[in-house]
C-alpha cells in the first residue's frame, strides 16, 4: 500500500496478539511496578547516583509499557468509538494504569519533597531526564500526601474522565441532515463542516443551524457535564492543591509563567481590530453590507471549490516538506510507510484530526477525516507537522520526548505555511491568489483569535460555575465573548450562543487552547525569519523541534532569540497578518 492510497491505520505493533494479549501485558506491567516498589527503601536524601539511575530506568520501562497499552486502547477507541469491545478495552486499560501508577507514585512524591541540594546533585547525573525531573519539582507546593494522590488518580478514572467519555459518546452519535441540490444528505460533523465554507450563503447558514441543532437540544445535559468538569477542576486544584486560579494549573503544567499567558491573551484582545478590519473588507469583497457569522469562512470566488483527491493532497503536502528540507519530507513519509494514518470517513470514527505520539521509537499515528475539501489538505499538513516534531525528538526518553504544549503547535502551523507558500507559487491567476490568501487568513483567525477568546471565555466560565451560574447564563456570556471578539464587523446570530458546548477541548483539556494562539504567532514570526534567511534557517529550526520536551519552553525559544515575555514579540505575529491582508 502506497502513501497515496486512503488507508486505515494498523496498531498491532502496540499490542502483538491484540486484545487477547492484554492480560499478559498487564502482568508484565505489574512486574515492572513490583521491581520499582522493591527499590523504595533506597529513597533517602543521600541516595547514590547509580541507585537513582536504576530507579529512573524502572520508571522509563513502566512508562514505555503503559504508554503502549494506553496507545492501543486510545487508537482502537478513536477508530471505533461506538464499538463496545473498544470501549471496554480502553476502560480496563485506564483502570489498570491508574492502579499500577498509584503503586509507583511514591517516587514522584518523594522527589518533589526532596531538599534542593540533593535534588540538584542527582539532576546533575540525570542526563536527558534533567528537565523532566526539574519540571516534576514545579509541583512541589501543590502535591498532596500519598493516600490523597492515590484517591485523586482513582477518582479521575472513574469520575471526571468517565464523564468526559460520556460527552464524547453522546456527541459522536449525532448525525446531521442537509439538503444539497434538492437531495437530503446524512452527514458526519466533519463532512457537514465543509459546507460552512461553501459558496452558497444559504448552504452555509443551513450547515451552521444543523450543526448546532442536536447540541442545542442536548444543551442542558452537555452544559451540565461541563459544569461538573469545571467543579471537579476547582475542587481538586484550587481547594486541595492551593492553585490561585484555574488557569494556573495549565500554566504550571506547560511551564509557562502566568504573566506570559496573560500577556499573550491581552495582546490578542488588543489586536482583535486587525481581524475586525479584515472581516469588514471581506464583507465588501463578498458584496454584503456587513459580514454575518454564517459567512465568516465564505470563499471569495463565489465558485464551488473542487474536491481534491487524497493522492493529490498527499503529493502536495510532501512537496511542501521537500522544498523546505529533504530530511523533513523523509520523516513525514514514514507515517504513510508504516501505515500509521487513518484518513477516511466512517460511522463511529472520532471526528476531527490528531497526531498521537505513543513512544519515541514508534512512528506517530495520525487521524484525519479526509473528504476532499481543500482545507483538509492543510489539516493533513498540520498533523504531519506534529509527526515531524515527534520524529525529530525520538532520540529522547519516553519521559522527555513530548514537546511542551505551547511549542507543540510550532511544526504543525509552520507546515501549513509551507503548504500555502507552495500553492501561491503554483497559482498565477490574481483572483485565485487572493482567494488563497483570504482562506489562509481565515485559518489564522481560527487558530489565533478564536482560540484565545475560547480561553478568555473559559476563565469567565470557571468563575461563573463556581458562583452557581445556569447553562443559559453561561451561553449568554459566550455570546458576549463573541461580541467583544468581532466588534461591529460581524453580525452574530443567537444560535451561536451554544457554540461553547461544541468545543471538545474545553471539556478534555481546560485552557489548552491558548497553545494554538501561542504556536501560530510563534510560527508566523519564525516563518518570516525563514523567508529572510533561506536555507540557513533550516538547521536551527530542526534543532528547536529536536528538543521535544527535554528543556523548558523559555530555554528552547531562547536558543532562537525569542523572548516570550515581550508583548512586542506577540504583536509581531499580528504584523505578519497585516502584511497578508495588504496582499489581498
């Protein structure tokens, strides 16, 4: 099977023998946990570097085995979310990993409580795990006792994580009907989403109304799931762990100072008029007095976009990588060669797209739902950018190869820019070039401003939930959020008050979304440097990605001269946007 053929991924390497081999692998993981437990008496301030290294090796082995099991479960479930065996397998694995994780939890708790002098002595000998250990100690002030930490782990598996899975199961069962050319089509959410970029204003509005129809019908249930997610977050992190604000939890996990995140979000609020001016201009190009929210992603040409065959999409994305770096192209191709991509659309498959890097020695897995819509070519480039990032970091430990969240979007967004550059070079028609730039500006808006305002809403929603706000009150707050985001440039229909309950990230990973804004603005600035420096830029960029999660975001960015504390740096990304608008 070539990389240009639509395919369904294979996950057998994660669990040779399939589900029937689960109990044997669990026994293996239990054995690793038992060996780690046997070393517990070694934990004293004066532990030798050799004994400490043996403990770390045991923890790495545990993480390797657990990650493979978890990966098999997550990937099987993502491919067949409505299949009961997949649901049961993932539930069993999550429970086992939580139980056995509790048995080796003592190391993390001891390490966080160790005095600074001995911690520094041991980190000097920790090699690739030095930053992993340093980051663990960031949680020192927020760590509970061992019995309490074990209870929290079990509570998460059977409580809030199970609740979020219910959200996924409910929303994944939604089907959507849309009348197109006199024929009523039954569509998945991903297939329906293609119509919000359709040339027909009627179809765009109908697609949005149909998308929100089942969510609005289930708003009371889905909204209540979110409220309980928020209450669980506050109960654990504010009441028990003594974090000052809900977003501080994510900031510490990302190792990003709170003032940096506040600066980023403030700059996004401050620079919202950049996109508002663009939307006002777009209304003029479309011949409307004022842009409606239904028309936000409308194509300028007014012509129906052709569907792009999958093999053509793959070739185009791979050419973009090749022009940048032969090494980058070779690494991205591995995802296809190893059959680690699931690209088709089918009932029961998880919607959207993701790249899942399970362990460093295995090629990442990529899920997309490719229907041929031109925008999905960019989605393919985006997810393969994630894969490139992971593959460049594969020399690190399983505990240190995952990129820190704020840098995790760097390669993916940069890959999209490479694709846009290639498409613009191929296109000679002025009107078509304008359409390409406008489409890219739409995507940048969705990645920068939209995501930042999601987080601004989350900050308010967490406060409101703590004060006992109703679902209707939170929906009204979301509508106000849209008003601040768009100003007078866009007319927002009441139906969009329910958009917040359609955003999986705010359920799964609270405050995740600022990583998109961070990554896009960072990538825009880096891309500008690439255009200025040419091929001399490539080695430094590849080294940046190769760090994975083995150093702090501030240290990694410092190597390429980026000061993330400087509001001027973030404004620089908006200057790139203004330059693009000037080209349209």
